[in-house]
C-alpha cells in the first residue's frame, strides 16, 4: 500500500473513533421539554445556570446572590426600627413599612414610617424615608394624616441608619479578615 493511503486510512479511523466517542458531550433531550423560541430557550438556560463560554473567558455559574443578611443598610434599618410593628418588609422590593405606632405619652398621635431603598450603598441618598403622622382628637374617627418630609424625625432616622450600617459593614470586613 501507498504511504498516503495508509495515512488517509489511519486518519479516517481516528476521526471515526473520535466522532463516535462524543456521546458524553451531547445530552439527549426531548423536543417537547425544550422551548422553541430563542428567548424562551435563553430564559431556561439562565434559570438552569447554563451559559456560553468563549475560550474560558466567561465563567459559568458566576451569579452573585446578595441576601438581606449581607446588606448592611437593610440590617441597620431593621435594627433601628425594631421597636415598631411592621406591616411590609420586602427585601426584593426594597421597602419597609411600619404599622401605626402610638407612644404611651401621646395617645392621640400615631406615626407610620416608610423606608424605600434606592441603592445598597451606604449613603444618605440611598434611602427615602417618609414619616406619616396621624392625629385623632379625643380618640375620634375623624383623624388627620400628614406626611412629614425632611423633618427632624426623618433626618435623625436617616443619620442613625447610616451610622449603624457603616458599623455593620466594618464588622463584616473584620470578620472576613
């Protein structure tokens, strides 16, 4: 036999062996379980944690989940407002809403505090604090509700939360070291 023919036969044999042993690379899947539209397939791949790797440049499964316990602004807000009864505490929506709170000294007045998180950074403009004040004269049903924006209460709450959040962040940095 000619040397070129031997080389072609050996190359063809090795190629066939390589192609038939690729079963491990491809997973059988039922067409009924896979979405037809490209957007649906992309959404399913994201949900399953699959991604595209271009020469190893992109890492697979590199999603970073941040839980409420790792967010110092969130933790600080809950610790500062722990004396209030809460109606809504929604981390994914970035909102804390307290229930009406009446101090023992003033039975005719109640306050309600709403905190909206605009970012996770520890800055004063990361929080929107709204304080509602309800006045019910002589325990009647004709109550008057006022929104107290940029008052002493909201400013003190903001500064207390920011200070507490910075302390919590420093503690978490020390624990990591």
